[in-house]
C-alpha cells in the first residue's frame, strides 16, 4: 500500500538515477535450483540503462528463470541483485529497496496475458488505477500515449479477441508502458507470431529504446533482430552465461563451440 503519486515517476519508487551507459541491473552469483536441478549456476550479469540485451540459448538453459528472478516472479536461492545502485536482493531475501524493481521493471510473456473480457483501455488502466491510485483522466491520458507509442491508438476500445496476435503483443507492451518502466523484460514475446509480424513487434522495442531510453532484455530466437538491434548478446548454456558480448562477436567471430552449434541450428 503505497501513497498515490503523480509526476515524474511511476510508482512508489524514486526516479531512476542511472542514465544511458550506467549499470541499471547487476546480478551477482545468482543461483537457483528446482529439486536437485541447478537451473542458474552462478549468474553474473549486468545490464546497462538504455541497452537492448538479447538472451539466446536452448530450451531449458535457464533464460526464463533469470528474467523471472529480475522481475521478482521467483526469488533466487542465493546471490545478490543491485538495481540502480541499490541492493535489492541479498542474503536470500529482498531488501526494502526492492520497491524500485516493482516500480520500474515490466515483464511481457509469450502467451497473451490480456484480460479477454475487458477492452484495451481497461486492460491498460486497471493496474495503474489500483496500484498507483491514478485518476481516470490521468490513466486515460497515459493509455492514449502508450497506445500511440506502439501504434495501437485506434484500438483503444477493441476487445483482445478482435485483435491479431501481433496487435495483442503490442497492447501488452503498451500495458507495461503504463507503469513507465526503465526496463522491459520480454520472454519470447514473438515466438507465436509470423516473422513479418514479429519484426513489427520487435521494432516497437527498438523505438522505445531509441525514443524513451528504455532498457530491454529480450529472450528470442530472432537472430536477425539480435544482430541488428542488440547492444549485447547473452548466450545461456546449461544454467550458465557462456557468452556475453556484442552481436558482431557473437554471430561472426565467436570461438565458443556451443554458441557456434546453436547459431547453426537456428539458422
Ligand atoms: P528456458 O527459458 O531457457 O527454456 P527455464 O528457465 O524456463 O529455461 O528453465 C530452466 C530449467 O528449469 C528447465 O529444466 C525447467 O524445466 C526448470 N524449471 C523452470 N521452472 C521450474 C519450476 N517452477 N519448477 C521446476 N522446474 C522448473
Ligand atoms: Mg523460457
């Protein structure tokens, strides 16, 4: 229960101080097991403000687990997380500064997570109205802006069932934008879409980076997008980050045998 806010930032957190190029998220020695299966072995991973980080790797290698840990949908068993210079997770628990993550990090999934019985506007405004106590007028204004940013302004009164898959994912992005995130975590959000439609959705992310300075961490198999839009490419292999480099290095010069095999397989 945080106090209603208005103005520069979205939720109960303070404004973000990291500017482009600064480290926004730092994961240090993150570990997670399910039973005796080590899904994250000891993940060290930094993400910079305003960067697009593409995360690739085989199914089951731990990509979603890392994104879910950063979003707070699952807690690591061990390790540390720092967000915008503040320790948000340590000694197996979240610190009070965790509210920064809640305020500034949005996540979008592969399957459509819009409420089917509500129109687009209601889907967008429900959480900010409830969580931030935003007025109807403010929420409407923010929804119009968010929909314009994803090219869906004309669909404000549509129901999800009336939208194509690509349109639904763009609305899902707009819904995340309602909280004015500094970081968007996207888990295979275009996997169910045809390539040209997927490209349009991914292009929205690139625009958000360029125009709003939003950082994006994206799990995808779309190597074309990764090579042209990513600032960093991170390759997961068996619960570890095997490669963390530039797209040019990853796709044209890597010596990592597993990454080479992976790239051959998805080509
Ligand atoms: P990826 O996204 O790279 O496909 P995940 O992070 O989803 O991989 O999963 C890594 C491994 O962890 C997989 O073997 C998966 O079955 C297992 N796993 C993920 N979530 C759970 C869970 N809630 N309970 C048990 N095992 C899980
Ligand atoms: Mg996954």
